[in-house]
């Protein structure tokens, strides 16, 4: 029997969409029984949100004031304390899971499988390496827990409609005081979330300034799209870091991705490989982005983007 | 603090487009340009800046790998590290073993800070720093884009999915670097000459008595599914029509 403990990601109020994607991945393991751990300050409503996902068999609710904000060094020992008896411990390959899960793996004395993109068996998976330029099939050793992170862009969300039981558990673990959360600075926006949006418009270095990036926002708003950026645009200070798409930013899989003034470096392409349709607008007809774009348009973005926005709005 | 320990992994240079061997047995690394993992270069740059501000006395670079990794350690010394340690092994170590090796070096050197990259761009594992922190029982501050030392504390800004997070950790701690932490300096020719005289200690891995870990075995390597080049349109009207065709507008 495959017993999977999956660590839910949340912000204290709502469950992050990454959790429902991890559930889908976990449900592809043979004979999977899926338990989801919700570690929060007061996780009652979070737990019932997770209990409503199909394929989830049980939710384990661990309430503790120390869990008011996720800190890996504080969460990891609690997860290890409840991991007994599970053959697998999974988390999302978001910054939350990337930070936390290797700490869990080390405490359990095992290696981790990072970024599962497909499941071939209970211990056999595929994952990307070299910025996605190669795919490796890996096998985890038998007889010890399989700790892994799930590449969320590879999975659809588990549907609502489940009715898992919820068990409140109190955990006896030594929680360190050496790591303290101070603050979170997050650019609140009403636009669709980059990681789950069906459409995404991204701008690159070519925009030239934060002011000019307004062109991208306007087009995105006309499309009802989320907004992303290349690393060069983030480095230049046009937009905040959470908008970066690519190997070291967000890996996304929208139905439509429009890359504007982005050259198409491999590290950027890694982040959009799973997009449905890729549109590229670039003044250089030789730009590498055109090698993978489904629809390409060569020209000056400062002329094309306002025209496109007008055409869509009308 | 007295010492900062920096991990330098030798990896295929980030500009190289790697090729999977036709028999699927691995990725072609013969004759390919090798460099310091870019995140590790940033880690070293940060350590050097801390030292130059007078907040640390010595910067030690460490690599686990075969003797070729001496090249990357020499580059690290030329950048300004004071001494280097090569833990020598012909077989690449898994992240848990790398963390155990680094812990052994930590126990010998007692650094006030360990700076590693957030991920090695070959295996893209993103594990070693977190594992070292866990085994050491110390704080971790991953994906750092700003690091401020304040006595026995470090204030770290972390790049996370929803924005920028600030945390405070007691030292000693493990910090892993993100790309925007700094821009590494270029190595100057005279420094390369000077670096030849700096100490580079070689320790065979077997001498460290590292607990064996069960590896995750790599069974087969394949190319990712390639996206095909699509159509080119001439103008905005053509683009709108093409999008409508696909039901995207
Ligand atoms: C370890 C590592 C990790 C990285 N991770 C990422 C990552 O996660 N995401 C990422 O994006 N990058 C990443 N990079 C950086 C990446 O290699 C590229 O440098 C970056 O993607 C380039 O951004 P860009 O395309 O906006 O800029 P450029 O490469 O400068 O391209 C600008 C493009 O705009 C076009 N252009 C200029 N003016 C106009 C105009 N008026 N109209 C239309 N087109 C115009 C140009 O023809 C050009 O193609 C990483 C690099 C490293 C080393
Ligand atoms: N063989 C190695 N030698 C030195 N440092 C390493 C080695 N492997 C990993 N590291 C450090 O750990 C970081 C994360 O690596 P990884 O967990 O493999 O993605 C790297 O950026 C290095 O700083």
C-alpha cells in the first residue's frame, strides 16, 4: 500500500492551488492513500477546504501558534513527527516546498526527488534537469520514505467534490526559536495569479522602463491575463521579483502565453514549455523565441502592443 | 565572525546547451566548458563583500568533486577567497552526502556563516543547503536577495513566490543565494597568478567517514518534448485572426 503524506501550502486563509496539483500527482501512484497535513495556527477552515478535494482520504490538522507563518525550520520537525508509517512525503515545488521538503528529507535521512513531472510507479518518476534540457527517469530506493516535490505546472488541479475525514493531531516536537519571521512584502494585485492564470502576458528588457511596462499591464487587462516578466526586466527594476518567469522564477502552464520583447533564453523558455499556445512579439526576426513560438510577429512592440490592445478591446 | 564557508560546485557552464547522449546513458559532458555554478559565484561574492566590510576574517571555499574541481577552486581563490578545500571523489555525491560532507567541514572549521547556491544548475536539485542546515540543527535562509549581518544575527530577504520575505536568523546559519543578491566581480589576471600561492587542501572523501546514504538512481536520460516552430503573421490583424482561430480570443 502506498501511503502518501502531502504537505499543504496555504497563507493562513486559503489553500494554495499547488496543493490540489500535488494531490493529482499523488493520485497517480498505484494504490495511493492520500493524507494531507495542514499545519497552521488555526487550520479548521483550511482543513475543510482540503477535505473537499477528490482523492484526498484524510486531512491531518496540526494547529500550533508557531505555525502562524510557514518557517521551514519550525515546520520540518512537526512533519517528521507525523511522517511515521507513510511510504511517501510530498510537497509542492513552489518556494514554500523547495525550502521545506529537503529539510524534512534530511531529518528522515533520505535524499529527495525534486520536481516530479510524471509518475511511472510508486518509486519511479521523471524529472527535468539542466533547466529542462534533459529529462531523467529516477528510482527511489526501497525500504525508506520517498520524499519529493511536485512540479506543479505538470499537473491539473484535483477537482472539488471529495469528503475526506479530518483528524486534529497534536504534535510533540522541539521547535527551534533560531529563525524568526519579520515581514512579507507582496505586491497585491487584482490581476489573475501568474501561476494559475489561463492567459499570461510577459514583458522583457525591451520595455525599457517601469513606466513603459504599463503597455504590458494594459494588454493583459484587455485579455484578462496575468502578467509575467523575464529576468532582465526584473533585474532592471521594471517589475518586482514575483513576476519572473523561468528556471529561477515561476514555471507556468497557461493556455496562452504572449512574450513581448523577450529574446527567449533557455532559462526563460524552461518556465513556459508547458504553455498551450506561445505568441512572440519581437523586432528581431532571428530571436530564439521564434523557434518555439506557435505564432510569431516581427516588429516594434511600442507600435504593435497598443494596436493589439485596441483590437482586443473593440 | 572569524570564518565564512562557501560551497563551489563545478558544473557545465550555463551558456552550454547540454546534449543527451544518443544511448540515453547520460548528458554529454566531455569537452564541454565547465564553470563555477553561477549561484555559488554569487555566494562567494557575498562572502568577499562581508569580509571586505570587516565582518569576517577568512573566506574558505570548498568543493566536493574530482581533481578537475581544483580549477574552480583556483578561480574562487583568484576572486579573493583565502583558502580552498577539495573533498576528492570520482563519483558525484548525492545531495544528502554532500550535506554530510559539508557538515564534516563545518565541524572542523566552525564557520559563523555557510553560503551556498540555491541550486546547482546541473541537477537542479535545490536541496543541499536545506539539508546541511537540518543536519547541523541550525537556521536556513534560502533564496536570499539581501543579507545584512548584525552581530550574532543575520537579516535575510528571501525571494519567494508571493514577493519578498524578511526573516531573522541566529548565527551560525546556512544562507543560499538567489540571482539578485549581487553581481560577482571579474577575476583579474594578476589575481590568478597570486591565487596559485594560496593553500588548496585536498581531502579524499573516504577519509571523512561519511555515513553512506541510499542514492536515487538515474535510470535513463531523454530529451524533453520539443516544441515546433509555428507560423509567422504579418501584422496585428493576422495575429488577432490566428488567436481567434485557436479559440483564444
Ligand atoms: C542561472 C541563470 C538563471 C536564469 N533564470 C532566468 C529566469 O528564470 N527567467 C528569465 O527570464 N531569465 C533567466 N536568466 C537570464 C536569461 O539568460 C536571459 O538573460 C534573460 O531571459 C533575458 O531577458 P530578455 O529576453 O528580457 O532580454 P534580452 O535577451 O536583452 O532580449 C530583449 C529582446 O527584446 C527585443 N526588442 C528590443 N527592442 C524591441 C522593441 N522595441 N520591440 C520588440 N522587441 C524588441 C530584442 O530583439 C531582444 O530579443 C537566467 C540566467 C542564468 C545565468
Ligand atoms: N559537489 C559540491 N561541491 C560544493 N558545493 C556543492 C556541491 N553540491 C552542492 N553544493 C552546494 O549546494 C548548492 C545546492 O546544490 P543542489 O542541492 O545540488 O542544487 C550548490 O549551489 C552548492 O553551493
